[in-house]
C-alpha cells in the first residue's frame, strides 16, 4: 500500500533550482509525484549572492512541482554546498572515571561534544562531526558501546562551513513561503542517490560536477572518509568557450552540450560549426577541434584537482584503495568522453551515476529525471522521506489511559500492552528519562534552524 507521507527535496544549485515531490511505494521505491526546475539566479559557486533573485527562482521551481503533483508544498529538505564548505580530520579522547561500567551512548556524545568545542576561523561553525574509527584503551574497534575501558578515543571527519552562507539559504527558503525542515550536505545527498552499499564498503569516490563547484565525497568501509569542494565546475568551461570563441553565453552552453568533448583530438580541423550572427551579422564559423581543445584543457584541470584530493585522502595507500573506483554525477558528468578522460588521469574505473534504481512512476521518463544532473535533488528527497520515517518512530503518543507513572529514568518510552482490562491499543508515553539519541544530521540541522530563527 502506498504511503501518504510525502517529502520535497529542494536543490538550490548554481545553474538550476530543482524541487522534487515524492513518496515511497509498497516496494520501498520512490514514486516521483512532481518536479519543477528553474534557472538559478542569484547563486554563484553554490553561495547565495542575491536574495531576491534566488527567492524568485525557488518560487518558480516550486510552482511547477505543485502544478504537476497537485500538492501544495510547504516543508522542504534543502542541500548546502559551495566553496565555503571545508573538512578536516581530528583525533580526540576522553578519560572515563567510571571505567568499571561499560561504555554507553552518553560517552560517545561526550566525545563528540568535545570535538564541537574546537576553535574555528571567525564566521565558521562546525556543522558535522562524524566518528570514523574508535579505540578503547588503545584497542581498535568499530563499535565501542558495551565494552569496558577507561580511555575512549576516536578519529573524526569534521565538516565546517560559513554560518552566514547557510543563513542566507535559509532566508531564501523562508522568503519563498517554505518551511526548512532539514539540511544536508549535497555531496552526501548525491551519494545516497547514486552509490550502492557495496561500493561504499569497497571504497569509492563520488565526484559531483555541478555548475559552480565540484564536490567530492570519499567512502570506505561504509564510512565517509573525505569531503572537499573545488570552487569551479561546468560553468567555467562554458565561460572558456564564450571567451575563446567570442560568442555569447547561451551559444557557448549549447555548443558544449551538443558538440563538446573532453577528449582531445576527437575532431578534425576541417569540421566546422556555424553559429548564427547577432542582429543580422554574418554567421561565425568555429572549428570543432578548437572547441575540443578549449573544453579538454579546463576539464583536465578540474579532474586533476579531483585526483589531487583523492591522493590527499590516501587512495594510493593499500589500505585506503578505492576498489570501486569513481562515480561521477552532476550535470558536468554528461560531457562526452569525460569518463574516459577521468580513467586516463586517475587510472581508476569510472562510471556515471544514475538514480533510476530508486525511482518509479511515469514522470521518471516524461521528465527525464533519472539522469546525473538530478542526483542531488533525488538524494534530498530520499533524505526527506527518511526523516519522516524517523520522526514517526520518535513521535510522542499520549495515552488515553490516566494514571500512568513516568518512573523509568533510563528508558525513553514506557509501553502499555493491549489488555482486556483496558481495551486500549499499545501506546507509547515519553518518560522523564534521557531522550533517545537523535541522528548526527538532525542534531546540527536543528541547531542551525534554531540559530536562524533566533536571528530573525
């Protein structure tokens, strides 16, 4: 049976804004109910530079999705990216005074909270702290809970961003009449949409080539190991074509999409493209070989920087080898022969990431939304649906039966079973004990949403 739980992913990119509405069907696949897209105005390299223009672009995309789905959109899951995002590795530890007790969730929280106290650059905030490997009394482990030990230490992947940039995105969403319910890093959303659990375990690098930035996320042993942002993407290739061929931006983009190739020497010198002249001027003739040379030079630069990031992670180390290679996604991955050039530069297996295995419904084909350029929007939609399921599990359900005592200080919920005496269905009542550990993502999402609301 189809669920009525509907979520919306909102991808605020540099070249386009996509709003995608969907729900899960009885088989766990995502049924896309509506999608809207608009030209992104007011965003440069993943960062909002003009609030009013961005708001109008968001409204346009949302209106299209509402019209197609017949659903009024209110709550959205939004992605953040941009050149202001950076990551670092950090090791930390705590000494447990109660070493005769086993390690529990509170010890892990204490360790993570300690990392959150790291001093960042002015205007920066830690937005994500992800434990990778743990050690208990110098003994490595992937799951320390339940173990005995006096010293708990871990390696962390810490993601840092500019608070002002995140606030600007949130303000745009709010001014568009929407409610920001969750935030997630865009490369991780794209990874959810395109990577398999087997690839994440074996070791894989996601390279998301967007319009303004190229985002990288490296996974190994089912954990995020490295993230980085290269501050340019497909738009800089378009700009190079525009300048190198002395044509306008729209023509440069069309040439890149229709005739562009990342592989040098693909075209012969005598192959010519004729570009219509402006306002009655003579047509301009451009060599296909010249076009290929321009595209290749910039694409090679982007891919070499990506490879440098992978080497910085340590992909040449035997223990850190990326057995599953590279998965490319984003609009830039549609460039002809970019896969072959990537394989040549990195020496790794490369595939283009599609999201069709997660999607069902007639709109998938009609709107052509399973392509790599929609991976982030699909991942955000998946994250929104996942959050709805988490919220449902954590919902506080108030019992109609009076007199229940909240006497369990260690357990979050007290359950009353269905009995002949009460005639009630099982209910859950939140106790005065410690609240259930929320996910890392929801913690910092709630933190930023609260901070944004307080600043209004």
